[in-house]
């Protein structure tokens, strides 16, 4: 896998498998993060991939979003400390809550690469990763309601069978990359593909 000229090229041996253009990466300051996220959501209708080289974005999002440490969940699965089912259920419940409340869901990847498909993909009725990362498709009621359980089917006022996605719901994938490691960056991008273009804006915090 290599990343050049704002393109990602995934290779298997000598055979080129995927060649897709990426969204333009925008460099911002931490003080611009909130407004850039709002503009991306309201004007571009996109999710966000945040590449944080300062190490401070997580603190911001702990106050301004619902943060899920998928890096720790992934590690827990690998070490046998938690099951895939337990980790997936934690993420699913967070998605259901954030959709109802209209909150930002931040998937904290830490300093490494999280393989969302291998670790967490669980089908259309639980946690369909590719569908979730396809913003336009996920906002269709016929798709997002499939992961909502019967006891969760209520609105913010508790009215039963009135669950719906709040328009303010947003997803942010957060990658901490203080060393500007290109391998980590490429790995995070590959974990989101093929949904990056058309569903995500990329911001790099310096």
C-alpha cells in the first residue's frame, strides 16, 4: 500500500488492486476544529477523518462529542480480554444513542490502525461497517433502523416506536499521528475505504 499525490494505491504483490482519488486534506489549527466540523456537516454533508498531530483533539472531543475508544476495544479483542460481540454491542449502542440525540460520534483510533471490518463488522442488523461509513446510505431509515432494538425504539421524550435519526448526527474518525507516520495515515485511510471519497472530509490538525 502506498499513498502519493493525494491518492491511495493498495497493492497485492505486483498487482494493483485499488486506485482511488482521495478528498483534499485540509490543514487546520485545533482552535478551528469545532467550526470546521460544523461546516463539514452542514455544508458538505460529510463525516470527518481527523488526523491529529498535536495530541489534543481527544480532550476536545471528550467535551464536545460522544467518544468511543475503538483502539482499546480492538486491542481487547486481540488479547482475549473482550469478545467481538461485546465490543460490537458497545459501539452499536453508542451509534443508536448518538443518532437519537444528534451527537457527534467520535471513533478514537489512537496512534495505530484499527481494522474496522475485521474487528467489528457484524452484518446489517448489528454493525454494518461499510454501510455505516457510507453517509448517504446510512441516513436512509431503512438502513439505520435495522440496528435499533425494540427497547431502544423511542424518541428523546420516551415516546415508543418513534425512534428517528436526528439530523445533527455525525461521525468522526480520530487518528493520533504526532509523528506524521505515513504508514499509519495510509492504514487509517484504507480502513475507511471505499467510502472516504463522497462521505468524508479530511482535516489535519497542526
